[in-house]
DNA sequence: TAGATTGTTAATCGATTAACAATC
DNA sequence: TAGATTGTTAATCGATTAACAATC
C-alpha cells in the first residue's frame, strides 16, 4: 500500500497525525475533516490531504475521515505492529532513560537485550532485562534475530563498535551519538537523535527573539 | 550579524557544521574548502556556501575557510556563550538522563534548578543540584533569572503546569512531552523532542527497505 | 437535491543546486 | 600571473498551498 518515494517530510508528519488521531479517538470523536484536523494541529487541510493521499484515499467525500479508521491506516503505514527486535548498547543515563521511558511495543519494536561496557552496570536489571557484557553482542546477535541497535554511547565508542555491528548484519540504527554511520555504510537505515544539536537551535532562536534575555 | 528570516533548515544545519569544524580543529586542520567540507559531511559545497552566507562572508577566495575562525563564527551565530539559565522539570529517567548527559555550558545554557513531583526524588542530587519540590517553581522563578524550562514529564503534567510557567514569564521551552505548547501560546519559542515519533519513522523506513525483516 | 468534503491537478513558493564573475 | 575557491546570481527542483471537479 505505501507507495515508493514518499518524501521524508511527509513520513516525519505521520507519527504526529497518529498521535492526534489517537487522542481524538480516546475522546470519543468518530469523524474529522481535514479542515478541522488542520486547525487542531496548526497545519493546513491541503497538506493533510496531500500527505494522506501519498498512501491511499482514506476519506469519504462530503463526510471526512473516520478517526479510528485513519489512525489504524497510519499505524499500518508506519508498521507499528511489526515487532522488530532491537538491542540497546549503552546502559548509562541516556540508555536507561530510553529503555525505561518508551513503549517499544506500541512503536513497532521490542527491546530484547541490553549491552554495556562498564562492569559496574553489568548484571543490573533494566525493564526486566539483565544488562550484558559488551563482548557478548556478537554471540547474542548470531543466536537471535536482531533488526535494530540503539546506540546510546559516545561517538568514540560507536566508532569502535560499528564494524562489529555491521558485520553481524545489523542494518538499522537509532543513533544518539555523533558518529556518522550513514557516511561509513551506505546501505543502512539511520535515525539520528542529536540532543545537543536540538538545544543549540533553541539557543539560536532565543538569541534572535526580541526581548528575551538572561 | 545574523540576518533575520534565516530558514529553519539552515539553522538546524548550523550545529552540525559546528561539530564537524570542532573535530577538524581538534585534529589540527587549519583550513578547509567548502568542497572538502561537503565531502566530509555528505553535503554539497553550494549548500555550505549558501548557508554560511546567510550570516556573512567568512571565507577567503582562493583559500577557503579558517577552521577555527569559522567554528568560532558559527558559535557566535548560535550564541553558545550566552549562558541562558534553565530549569528542568521532571527528574524521572528522562530528566535525569538529560541533566547528566549534556554539557549545557557548551551549548549556551546553565542548568540552575530541578523540580519534581514525586516525593521520593525530592532532595536527591543531580549534577550537583538538589531536586526541589514541584510547588516551589513559582517562587524560584520569581527570585531567579530563568530563561528556559526543560519539560521532561508526561503530556498531562505539562498541560497542568504550562499556565504557571507562562505566568512566571518563561517564554522558551525544550519540550520532551507531547503537549503542544506553541498551539496554546503563540509568543513562545519551543523546541520539541519527540523520541517516540523518531522511533516510528525508523520503523517505517525499516518496513520499506527491501530484505530487512525480523 | 444541496451541502460538505474529499482526491487531485495546477499554481505558487521556497529551498537546493549549478554556474560564474570576483578575487585572494 | 595562474589556480583555487569564494560570494552571489540564476536555474532547477521539490514541497506547500490553492483551486476545483468529483462524489458522498
């Protein structure tokens, strides 16, 4: 169903549609028009209809969209019920926050193993998963289906580890480090989360804004 | 120096330039051309020159850019030495990760206070800061300069708290929740970080990719 | 039927890329 | 001077917005 070549801008809006539709659904709203959804989301009706029609005609003329129906369709497009297995590498502050904070099961994933370098953390439990030693990654990946690795460690550590992960066949990464994985391997899927970049852009905008100091 | 109306796309690329230039600098590289930087960053020379010339002419014809000089200029543009004071609200897993993981001082900010609802966490120390009771926010903000609030708590909690924060005069937010602050107040600066949205787009791309399963 | 709202085509707008004169 | 590379203008490309016929 999802067509090829949908732009990344459209794809990045899909989770947001999904969230707003989920909320409408939980409030018992049954149908919504692109115009009303646009007001709710500070978007435009045109954009919503264009975005959705990249994947199919989910509405009904003269009526609008079924809230539940559309939410489900977007869930299918995103593939949220696919259950890719993922491993977390790095059980420091950030890794622990990721592991405990997210509902992986609702996001198309299942966290199945956690690895860490620091001896002090090995053996501790996180989300019901025992933190394993760094060196066990290769064996684990050989014996288990692993789709994706979450990289919650510094750039330098990723630099050292990435060949091993790639060698094990892992081709998708949720990357919190500043190591540029896509540059090194062009056949991988990488979603980067650069928190410090995000904060820097906030800094820029505060400085640009008139009358906001401190 | 930074001109008005620079597009958000350009601004979001600035931290990345800053990072790559910092790395070149630490490797002792003194000059770089837009062409070489483009190769390094998987960008284009045109885009780099266009981006930089939104803010000024930092290069020298026939030579290129001074690595240190350009890094410093971009640092100035981003305002990384401005030291805005920020408070963190929410000392759960995510809040703790944010507090301990980032070098605020290098990013234009200083974390000065942490607030939390959960009694068990109040009084604990994070990054040398004692976690305070939720209700003390207003008094703290009245007595101290606070530019920005980091919101590391669920949507519902932000929904309840946002009027108080806005009422205290806080006009910029680093928002990890799904509450839509910009919708409610149109004179605020909001940088959203939606980790679950990010993971969903990864899910989509894995499902689209040929031959990647599990 | 009349009103509403979609799906889709066309128009506009803005961002990226290419080209090249200026100049170090 | 000749070569290199910028700053900047022009061309292209793609995304967003507007318009409207189709249709529920």
